[in-house]
C-alpha cells in the first residue's frame, strides 16, 4: 500500500473532510471535529511557541485517517507533539481518527512521518493550501507526549511498534484508569448485578427516601430547553465542592469556561450533551454534565452542594443519571478517568490508560528522557517510603504507582 502523509497547519485545508472526520471518530467525543477545532479556537495554536500539526494519511487522492496533533515548545523537552485537547480539558480515549480496520495502518504511517520529519534540525513537509501543494517549514520535533490513551488501542500499538523499529526511545506509564459500567436492559437487572449487596440496599433506601414523588426533583436539560440555569448550578456546585476540598476548581479557568459554553451551545441541541441537576426543597444540591454518543453516556463534570452532605447528593446524582441511561437504552456508562473508590461500588470496570513519551534517535532528546526517568524513579521511591510510613493499612484499590510499562509487552498484548 503506497501511502502519503500531509501536514496541515490550518483547519481550512481540512474542512473538506469534516463530516468524514466525525464518522471516523466513532462517537468518541474527544476525537470529534467540534471538540478539537473548538479547543484550538479557545486555547490557541497561533502563538510562536504553539502551532497546529495535524497529519492526514492518504492513498492516492483518498484520505485514510488523521492525527489530531499540535506542536508546542517546552523549556526542558524542546519541541513537543501532543494531542489536540490536551491539558486542563483532559480528554480520555484519544487517538487517531480513522476507520477501525485502518487504525494500525494509519498509526504506522504517522510514526514514519514523524520520524522522517525529525531526521534533520529543520525539515520540509508537504501540505495543501487552496487546493495546491506548498512547502511548509517546521522545527524539529524533540518529543512526542501522548496522554489519555487507552492501552488496548490498535492504532496506538501500531504507532509504537513502528517508532520502536525506527530506534525511538519510548517510556510508557500507567495513569488513572477509565471506569465503565456495562448497562443491562433493565434497572432491576442492574441492581442485581452490583458487586456488593450493601449498594443495592443503599440505592433502594435512597430511592424511597429522596427520589420518590414529592422528593428530590431531577431536571434534565437537552435539545432546545434553555440551559443557562442548569449551567449556573453546575459551575456553582462544582466550585463549591472543589473549594471545600482545597483546590480552585476547573471553572476558575476562563478558557475552560468558554470552551464548554461553546461545546454545549453546539451539542445540547444535537443531543450530544446534556445537563442534569437535582433540586431539594428549592435548593440545587447536585449537577452533572454528560456527553452522549450512540451507546455511551460519559460523566464529564459534576458538582454538589456541601451544605447537603448528609443527603449524599453526589450519590443521588449518580443514581439518577445511571437509571436514566438504562431507561433510555444506552449500553455503557463511563465515569471517565479517575480511580475514586465509589466507581467500583457502582459496578464499573477499570480500563487501562497510559501516558507515552517518545523521543527520536538523537543524542540530546534521549539524554533528556534518561534524566527525566531517573528523576521520576527517585520521586517514586520517596513516595512509596512515605506511603508505607504514613498509611500502613492496605487499601482496596491503589492508583497507578508510576512504574514503566514495557512497549514490547504492550504490543504483544501481555499487559491487557
């Protein structure tokens, strides 16, 4: 198969494939056209230290897939390539945008393009502008840093295999898992499938006490329903809870706020998102921000009123949205990333997620990677020592410890 790879430093050269891009995203919101283009418009890639670096893979005149990437400058790592949407937006299950059967092919082609683009200090890469091909000069890539990727992703595995064969040094570390609940057809079946009997009792008690008629009112906002009130409740409740826990909260960031206002203005009318908030005696006590695809409901953001902690408003919100998802026929409820113990209580199963750092076969990038790995190893030893001294009791679930995974083991599937 004779393939070519084109670099795009402007969305104008990609707009002709917008619909195809979304079909190949397969309902994964963090790979969608709206998500990555909105991220670019809010977070910006026009600054000298940050630029668009989307790659498209072609066979003849037909596109086979896309790599939604950007390049930014880091004072230690140098020029670094990341997925669009990285940072505080924190997307999960990101990767190449391509048909399932072509994921590995596209991943390998992207790896070869990145390798040959970094062979010299400055390289010439072919792109498309106004229907004709022109040469675009780009700086050398010193590192690829991919966060929030699924360990079992076929496109990722092909990409890593190709890079390793080309002599790149690869560091793969586990991060917090994504947690998914496979949803049955009925609510009663869901309750029976829960791994712990105390959860069934707790849910039934909460339903009887708070969610029966005349109790907590569940407001669901989607489609053309005005969403300003629900949005205000989500922000206020999220910030109140995070401040109680000692951090500033996600919505303290103006760009985070603007990004999601733009996404919701597009996705609420089309049914790709919804806001749910719970009201008790005239007070908003909890709120959920959900992303919706064909079979999956994703719990992206939430908030709760600390003044009503005795009612467990976060628990009630989870109960309401999971029951709603089952009633509407969805097959998966995804809590997304984070190893909070309550997710396992709801019957969610962990999916392994990783962060990948890869550097080309050049002396300086590989020296930087070795220095960073040494520093991380020292920090991990210190943390484990302190954990044993301060927390001698075993916990039911520990977050990933930061150990390095073998690229060969991942490619062989022995870690899955």
